[in-house]
C-alpha cells in the first residue's frame, strides 16, 4: 500500500518541479540608450511595430538564442532587418544603458556582433539596480553593425534580448537622447471680479479681508514612492505623461526618454 501511494506523490513532485522551472521570470528590461529596436518602437521613431511598442521590456525567451525577438512570434518585427532601423552614430567605446522595470537575480550580461561576443559581465546572481550601464569596447568594428544585448536571469532558464543598430566610427561616446516634447503653456485663468461687501445699516461699511488660501502642491506632479496605476497621468519637468504599466515609483524611474516602458509623453 505504501508503494502505491509513493508513485502518485513522486509524480506530483515531478509536475510541480516542472511548472516551477517553466514559469517565466518576473523581471523585465530593455536597452534604452543607444536605443534598441524596441525602444525605437516605443518612442514612435519607428511605426507599425505591433504590440512591442507598448511593452519594450518584454522580449523574454529561453537562454542561448541569437536573435532580436527572443523567439516570440508577436515580436517578430524586431528580427526584420529589412525595416531600415535607424542606426545611432557612436565611437568605438559605447555605454549601453538598461532600464529594468522589474529587478531580478542576474547571472550575466552579454553583447554580440555577429558570431563574436564583444563583452561579458558576470553578476553572480545579484539583484541589479533599476538602471544598469555597461561600457563596451567596439574596437575592430566600423560602419553599420547590429549588436545583440542579452540579459541572462540568474534563477530561471530565461533571458531578455535587445538588438541595437549602430553606425560605428567618426565619434565618441553616446549621442544625447531625443529631447522630451516641450510642454504646452497653460493659459492663466482670468481673475474673478471682486465683490464689494454690502454696507450694514447705520454703520460705516468695512471690507472683510479674504482668508488666505494655503498653498497646495501641484496636482499630478510625479513623485518617488508613489503607486501609479495604468492610465494615471502625471507632470514631470513641464511635460505630461501617461502611465503604461502599474508600478511604485523610485528615483531613476522618472518619466523620460529612458523609461518609455513605464511612461508615455502625451
């Protein structure tokens, strides 16, 4: 009887282990600068990208791939080299900046051009910051190149894939990101007409001084430590943004060109 019970329990344990192993990583992230293909779609510089324009941080697939879309059919547009992706002009030393909308145990980071791995950064299972930067040497390469950046998760078999189109040579460092759209000036409301106080009978009329209104914080200003829901709108540095995915804000996740996965200028 004991042997008969043991087999179902062993089978259940195997299924549970398989489900745990196959569950996707909770982390998400993408290369914001120089802009990856998904960042170009999210910013609107490249149109007709499909669903990737709304979730540039979600190109997640099994480790060991050498493509731009992580094997996900809904993001196949990222693997289409015929779309004439804009290439960023850089020198031979480039800083790649990642925005992580969810941080997770990290095994390593890889950078590839063709069949050559040009850089490798070992993290040993540490939890990264909300933004990560790597200085990568591209010495020996020139002209237009497609670089594949990979974020390998530490405790799952998954990785995140980003392709970055570069024009190497003739400059140094990274170009400045495209400026955020300027805010439209808000017209000032016209002053309300003053109301004269009514005179009391048989008494000298006296004006009642208005009560001072306590100053209030600007409504809708972005602030760290705030829980935002999808669709919430905020103002940051004079520009209006709409939240693209629910999150609790932290410093370095301010609405900007670098956090298009979280905020969209409107």
